[in-house]
């Protein structure tokens, strides 16, 4: 199955986790080195709502691992651990005051007296050694390994965010820090018929009951009626998306919701031209270039359209007379149709990020619950997503205006 690496990571043994945690940390430090090369060791960037200060991000990664593992007396209880149980002391006396994302407001992170890069790197190195030492004595049950798996996936998520931020800041990163994508093999079947079905959405039933790691927002398996549709076999590519731009779609309110149109107008003021982020017209008619980590390159028209907001995906679908699939439609297709190509980009769905029935927050309480109702669900994964995070049941979620994420979409039409 195409998500073998993700399933294996969710069931990883202690020995496998040790290797995966080291792999994730190597990527973190390689990304950090790219930032240092571009910004200097103070790692200062201008304030931005969609970013965190890089030095804070790196310290937060070390803190998160230490907080939930080395400092957590209840780590062997897994999802039943009390998140408020007193912790042992940190290696850094002020770590909780600096790096606790649940308590430290975003705006204040830019003004904290953080340790310098060398001290932060030492904190990362020492913390990983503590984690690996604990892992050697860990049991084999899912509860024993829960927080090790959580720390792994948490670091992978922040690594992906670091790639997005590098793109936004024109910071060059090594190609090996991106996941290679399969070459598009577009068959004659550009659209797939997806039959109507009652789908078991979410984890916790059937094969999923075999154990392993599950994010709290995936639990609450429930039956959902999925209507028959014709769905794109692959995400929408630039050759399909750009005719909407050429046709004046960014200047025509009829294709946008009121919220989307307001966002579109604000973007026009910010970047002084209509169109997707990181693209600009080239010399020839209807030719485009794409800005990738600070370098303008000829746009590959057969690449999946990316760095699009939910509003843009929705507007294109209205213009094309199509729909965004729901997350149930997407999950059903991804898990039952091997001819559905996914994993090139995160894909906006029509679904609002809501709790599944019977939702119970896991110990990291702020992972899902605060964001229900205010985000849209994305499925799939981008080239900034490591393979072990590319799982068909994984629910990513962002506010609809986000176009810094490697997100695109696919479309469908009901039958």
C-alpha cells in the first residue's frame, strides 16, 4: 500500500523509533544550518503571523520532547497520562516560560530572552540523548511508546513548517530535505468513478483496531454516506488551474464567496497583481515562472498546483462547474482506489475540521480541540512532508486563507 512507511512508523518498535527519531533530528539540524547560513546565528526574521522565530522553533522542539518524555513521570500511561501532572526539572531553568506553546502567546515569542543558537543546539543534542536512553528501557506496548511516537511526528510536522517558512523567506535548502515525488503517469483516465458507499470514516474499527499510534482527531470511527461521483484521478495541475487566471478569475467576484473575495482583494493590494502566490508571468504569452526557495524557475505546467488557499481552490471549482470533495469522499477514494494519485500536495477538502463523534483529547490537549470549527481539512501530503506522515487517515487542518502551505486540491462532480 502507498502509505506503508506511515503505517510502519505508527507501529514502530523501540529500536525502529530510535532510528526514526535520529533521522528526524538530522533533518531538523540540516534545516537549522540552512537558516543559519541565510540569516546568521541570531536567526532573526521580521514578525509574521504565519511564522515563528526560528530560534524559538528549535528550542520548542527540544522542550516538547523533554516535557513529554524525560520530564514526564506518567509517560508509560500513554493516552491516559495526566497532562497536568507535575514535571521534573528541565535542563534549562526557564524552558517552560520560553517554549510552552500552550502558554506562550505567539506575539511574545519574538521578544523572549532565548538562549543563543549554540546553547539551543546543545539543548537539542542533550535532549535527544535523554530520549534515546529512555527508549532503551521502554516497554513494547503502545502505551509505553506513545510519547516517543508523538515526539517523532511532532518534530516531523515542525520540519515541514520549516520548509514552508524557508520558501516564504527565500532561504535555499538542500534538495534532499524534500521528499522525491513520483513522476506523473497520467493515463487516459483523468477522472475516476467513485461509487456510492457508506464509508467508515476515521480510525478505531476493523483493521485500525490492531493498535499503533493514532492522532486524537482521527478517532471516533463512524459511518458516513458517500455519494457517487467522478473524481479527478490526480490533483489539479497548473495547466488546468491557470486558465482560470487567464480568464480573469481573480477579478470576478462571481466565483468567490464573500470571505474569499475579501481575501482575494487583500492579496491584490499586498502583491500588486492577481494570481497565485510564488508565481509571476514570464515573457511569453501565458508563460509563468515560479519562485522556489529564492530562485525563479520556469513553471512546470504538469506539476500539481500548490501554495493555493482554500478560497482559490473553491473559486476554481465554481468556475469549472465542479466541487471540492469532502474528507469522507477523499479518504474513501484514497484507501480503495490504487489508481488515485495523491501525496504531491496537501489537498483542500470541502470539510470543516470538526471532532468525530465521542472525541476525547489526548494528553497534548492543544493539538486538535482548540481548532475545531475554524479550520478546513486537508488530506494527502506535499514534498515537504516526510513519507512517514503521508497517511490516508491523517487530518491536516489550516485556516482557509493560508497559501504558504504546499496545498492544492482535486475536484469532483456528483453523479
